[in-house]
C-alpha cells in the first residue's frame, strides 16, 4: 500500500508542476512571448494556440513567417503529380488562412518556398502585397520546380507601378530573393529607385532579363547582387560605390559584356563572359572567373 501512496503522490505532484502556478512562462509579457514563438517553425507557432487562452492569439503577432513545407509535395514524381497537385492546393489554402488571421503590423522575414504553377498567380500577388504592406525587411519567394512546364510566375505589376497606394511601401525592404520569378529590366530599375534600404538582391532563374543595369550613387546601398540561371542574360553593367559582392553564373549562353565600376567590391564570380571591363576595383581580393572555350575573350582593367 505504501508503494501505491507514493506513486499517487508523485503523479499528483507532477501534474501540479506542469499545470499549477509554476507555469512562469505564461506570465511573461506578450512581446517576450511573441519573441519566443517567432523562433519556432510556423506550424509549431500556430500549435501554441492550444496551450491555454493566454496563448490563443499570440502566434498571430509573430514577425517571421516562413512557409517552407518539407514534405512529399517537394519530392513528387510524375506518376504522383495529381496527388502532389492536391497537396499544393491544400497548402496554398493553409497559407491564405494563416495570412488572414495574422495581425502583426511589421514583418522581419517573409519566406515562401513552394513549387507552384501560374494557376496560383493571384495567390502569389496577394502574398507579396501582404508582406509589403507590413513593411517586410526580408522577402524571399522561391517557386522553383522540377517540372519545366510549371516554371516562373511573374511579379505583380500593379505593385510595381507609380500609382500604388500609400500603404504599398518598399522602403523597409533590406533583402530580396526571387527564385523562379520572372523579373524584368523594369523591375530591376524599380528595386533600385523604390527600395532605398535594399542591401541584398538575388535573382535566380528569371526568363526575362536580357540587359541589366545597376547604377547609382552613394544613396544606392546595395552590397550583394547575385544573378543566377538567368538564361537569356546578355549584358550586365554595374556602377555603384557600396557593392561588395557580385556573382553572375549559371547562364545558358555566353554573356556578351560585363562592365563593373565598384570601389568597394571584394568578391567577384563570373561564368561565360566574352568581354569583361573592370574599373576602380581596388579592394577586389576574391575572384572566380570561368571563360568560355573556343571564343575570343577580352578583359580590361582600368
């Protein structure tokens, strides 16, 4: 009998520790709890709503939203495409549901990594609009797919015009990463003129970039520029004082011309360039250059 009483006492004590007054975390201020929840994955953050009424709405104020499903959806084979399509649709609905409930006024990170087709273009537009309205600092949109028939959604042009509403403000954006998103030359100009705090720009697998110019004075704070697998890219001109890293690689055809004027450039990666002109690059210490075979190349340092 003594053993039973001990077991009962231990069980009771254990319950009191978990559910009693010793739950000190729930007594922390909301902003600290939101900081803690923001460190969790998004699904884990949403699950905290069932802990108690105290936690029910806290996840709606987290400032990092990362939609990145690591599931069979990302590994779908051609045979299982229909099943994969259903999972995509289900996940998109869940994303939209989360965004409808979310209440934070400011976002530090907004990440979407999901294989989508143009069927979901309107959803993508809403997601970008959602992030920009909330003064997002880091925006990453990765729509990369293994199926070449499902590539490249376009940026919503209504967000990139001069007539956007006062709520649409890109001035807080510091990091922009776009993968399998059709970025145009006009979009690149928009990023330079309307994103005054943009420090890092990554464009991966855009089918519309041909001639890219990134030029500006001290007000252009861009430090990191990466153009990857932009298959129709022909020429790049960069003239900006704050750039420290430039990487252009993965292009299908050979670039005709690359011109660089960047006094703070320290790292340069180039592949398949016929003509390279470097001017005022005194701090360049790390280079990776891949020249095309059986072509006439030129490299000029000034």
